[in-house]
């Protein structure tokens, strides 16, 4: 099973205010499919955008061979562990 680390849409659909979860999912799942583990959150509606990532969990999945999407990779770079 190939695992991707990507965004999963969450939030209110009626008011079109979305936030996202950073999750580890099977490559075959759809955007809103079942995730294996939640690794963090991303809320672009806040100014500045709010990003929260559990770097230890993320590193565990990367070591197992999971690949990050381009968007998640850029969020991780901007929110590097200090």
C-alpha cells in the first residue's frame, strides 16, 4: 500500500469556509476518504494562515516511505521544527 501525506478538506460547506487536516492516507483514497492518521491542521482563512504539524508523527510516516504532496511539503518548509 502506497501512503501519501496530503490535505483532507474539513469545515463548513454551507458557508464555504474550509480548513484542512494534514493526514496520512492510502494513495487510492479520495480527497475526503478514510485517513490512516491525522498529522496536523491547516487553516488558510485566518490571517496569517494557521498551520499546526506534529513533526514526530510526520517523520515516522516519511521513514516508512510515505510521500508528501507538493502543498504539504511547502507547508512543512514554512513551519519547520525549531
